[in-house]
């Protein structure tokens, strides 16, 4: 059963981890779009997606990412 995390609470380590990972994924996507990505960047983005995509099924995280201006 999923726990109810506060994704905006900077004292919540789980929420911060996912927000940081989402921001990293967004930065890597931008590097790919700009044509500046290395193969390592592409692999890191793939790994970030493997962690983040299952969490898209949790509306609280999805809404939090959108509210933060992050999109993956």
C-alpha cells in the first residue's frame, strides 16, 4: 500500500528524492533535445524513467510534479 507523502515538504526525504530525480531527468531530456547528451546521459535518463514511471500512477506525485513545473 502506498504511503501518503508530502512531496512539497523539504523534510520528507522520499518526496525530495523523487523531486530531485524528476528534475535531473528533465535536465537530461533538455541535453538530448539540444544535442549535447552523451551515452551516459541517455543511460542515466533511462534509469530515472525506470524509477519515476511507476510513480506516475500515484496522483499526488503526478500533481506535485506538474505544480513544480516538471514534466518528464
